[in-house]
């Protein structure tokens, strides 16, 4: 619940309450929390940090057309919405690949009882 400007107590929508709780947990752990618009544009350095890759890799993603960009003079700018979509796509592809490998291992019997015999 939250107190409105008029002083009345109002219920927060469930999604907003979850977001606020998550933000408060992060802050309690000493992490910085910021709310930004997905329309926000960032530099290739910030994009690299967001994706957990190098700046030259982000430049390569832009040059190959995998990541859209806008030029601000001679500087590349990437929208956070595009970064988030790219990251979701990569995570989904990795998860599908790992599921496929796990399925093949299951079919091959690699999850059956482990062998107690060691071979050198």
C-alpha cells in the first residue's frame, strides 16, 4: 500500500509492488538501481557492459546488422530496447541449444546409472 497525496492509503498493482520490492532488495544489498526508458540510447561502451561483451564486439554486431544503431555525429548510439531484445534472443537461443544437448545426452543414456569402473 502507498499513501496518496491526499493522505489516503491505496493498493499498488501487483506488478508495481513486485518491482518496488525488487528495487528495495537490490538497494538493501548496496546495488545501484536506476529506472530508464527503453527508448534511451547508450554508447557502444555502455552497450558492451550491458551485454557483458567487449566494445569491439558490439561494434561488430552493429556493422553486421545484428544490432541497430543511430549515428550521433561520428558516435554510434544503441537503444536499450534493442539491446534487451538482442540479449533475450541470445539467452533463448542458448537455452534451446542446451535443452537440445541435454535431450541428446538423455537419449544416449548418459544420465543412466554411473559406471563404477574407471579407465585410464
